[in-house]
C-alpha cells in the first residue's frame, strides 16, 4: 500500500513539474536577474514591468545596495548589477558601467522642520559636525541628527563626493536602505538625511540646495549639484544571456525615457 | 564543520592585523585608504548590551515565572503561558520593527534626546526578546521543586511570599541560573532586531549613543565587503563564536551541577 501511495505522489509531482514547464508561452521560465542599488527601486520597477508586459520575460530585482550589486556581478550571482555610483578604477578592469539615468540626491528633513534652503557648504558642515544645531541654518533651537547610509551605498558615495565630506561624516545612524532613511527622517523632527529624489515621497520635506529645487530641468542642466548617475553594471568576462541583453538594450533605448521620467529620475540625453 | 570553517576563515585576518590590534584597537574604519580594524567597540557594545538586557529581563522573567507557577490560577496561568510561548515564536525582525517604530521615538521623547536609536533602545528590545526563554526555563525549574519543601515551610508558619522567595526560588536556583545563561546566549547572538534600533555606527558604546554590535557588524557589512575587510568579518564571527561557546560551556557546567 505504502509503495503505491509513494508512487502516486511521485507521479503527481512529476505531472505538476511537466505541467508547469509545458504550458505558458515560450519565454516563461526565463528571467533576468538584477541586484544592487536600493535607490534604483522605482526606476527598475517601471522598466521591468514594462519589459515584462512587452516580452513576457520576468525581471527580478534584489535591493541590496550598490556595493553589493557590483559584488554580485563579479561573483556571477546576477545578470545585471545596479549601481548608483560610477565604478571605481579597479572595478572597471572587470566590469562595464553604463549610465541609464540621472538622479538627484534629495536632502531631506522632517516636515515639522522650518528649514527650506541650505547651501552645499552648510550641508557639509552639518555632516562633519561643525554645525550641530538647527538654529545656525535658520531652524529651531534643537540638535541636528545626521542620518546616513552604509559605507558601500551609491547614494552615500554621491552625496559625500559632492559635498566633499568623504570619510569625514559623523553619522548618528548608518542605515542600509533608502526607505529606512526616509522612514527615520519622517519619524524624527531633528533629523536630516539624504535619499534618492526618485524615492522621496510626502512623508519628508526636500530642502532646496543653493536655492535650487531639485527637478528634471535643474538636474539635467547641472544647476542642482547633488546628483549622480544610475548605472547598469555588466561583466567584461562573460556575455549576457539573450534575454538579459534584450533588457539591457531596452533600458538604454528611447522607449525607456518616459518610464524613467515616470519613476522620478531623469533620462540621459541620447 | 562550522567550527572548522570559522577557524580557517577567521584566522588569516587576525594574523594580518595582529591579534592585540584587532581586539583592542578602538577604531573600525574598513573602507578608507588606510583602514583600521579594531573591534573593541563591537565587543564592548555586545557585552554592555547583553549585560543590560540581563539586568532588565532576568528579574522580570523570574518574577513572571514565580507568578505563573505559584500564584496564578490555572486559567490565567494558561493564558499567560500561551502568550509567553507565542512571544518566543515571534521572528526577531518583528521585534526590530516594533522597536524601530515604537521604542525608538518613545526613548527619544522620554529622555529628551536628539535621536532615539541607541544602546538603550537595543537593551530594551533585547530584554523583551530574552523574556520567553528566561520565563519558560525558570518555570520548569520552579515546577520541579518538591511540594514537600513548600508545605513544610508553610507548616512552620511562613507566609506564602516568604515561602516562595526563601524556599522555592533558592531550591530552583541552578535551573534559574541556566535560564540566565540561556538569556545571555540569546541576547549576544541577536542581530536583526538590534540592527534596526541601535543606529549602527561603530562608536565606542555610550548608553545614549549610536552603537554597532558584533553581530550587526557582520550582518550589515558582509554583503559589500571585499579583501581584508571581508576576512576581518569572518574573524568577528569567530570572536562571536568563541563567546557563544563559552556561554554554552557555562550552561553545561550549571546543568551538570544541578544533576548532582
């Protein structure tokens, strides 16, 4: 009896397996895996959704941070790495980075905070600890809490290189994702943070920098200085699979422009 | 297997950095041009955090166990024990999330701090997390105390409270000690929940300062580390492993003594 039961279960399992691979269109089962920057979540979300609608190929996204994404491509754990910082020289030996969009790094504060505008110098001074009270930049008399990202974050890299504060920042918290930063700033009236403009919602207030409000025009013209590119990272040693190459081409095509805009980032000029 | 793996992968970095520097240096700056790998801040944070959690969690846990075994009736006891068991089953991320959204802002407001993500919040979260194991182990120990002890005490004219704290608890001493050691083990090994409430900056520990634990250092940096930094994280794991082995050893000794 037992053996018969086992055989039946086995047969059922086999049938299910074949059933799954048998039906559906030709492309099901094929996926393109991406891994990396948490800032690129909305951009990749829009792109992969449109791509899946168009071709039926699924694009997976693993939000781990730029440094992890670059590492993942090197270790062959994903097809395309996502990075919100340019590759370092030693990484360029083995990897290719292609910019698909530009994104402003929004300097965000709690909505209760009256501060509307800061200069790049002021921001740098706040993050290096020279300014530690909101009063000095036109706010209330309360201490400033600097929220930042982990050391391998592309956003942190972009922010620190624009403000000239690399390795000098005194953080109160180092968080591991864009969403964490926004959540923390939204819940603490003393906090200041930085996050991808594409991801910032209504829960926090974006301050203008040097009197320039971040927007598509100001980012493209370079007036808004706190910005960086979004990169697709691929390995030089191995070729992309056919579907990954297709997705890659789709991301840099004109078709992607509107989607990138919808996601809150700025497409590159082609 | 794990032991061999950890030792093999943990030793090279310690050799390269130097054991004393690795353990005693107070700065951890792994990603700059001239990196420094000192894990003293992590070790101290983990020890302080664990100690704090024990200080808060153990008395509460023991009193809770006393209440459940000696005072509460069957119905209340049943409900509360069920709740305690449920607490043990809650994933640590959930504790972290609750800590992040409830405890961190509350700590900030109560103590008038600029930021609530600090060692103190982590201690509170850890204390809550060790409660279930402390309660259930001490409960078992208290239940194992022979009824005759208590009856004799009561017959000699001691009140119920006196009986509980002067007879039952001392009789269950080694079991309760085991509960404490188990709590220490749980607290020192916890990563996810404390990562979400402690601020995660590699400072020397201050009660109201942002800190990073041994566990969170490994968890948050492993994904992007490379080279010596990566190896150093394995060494941190090795240090943590040694801590936990020491705790287990203590637990074994305590249990053996109980058997005698």
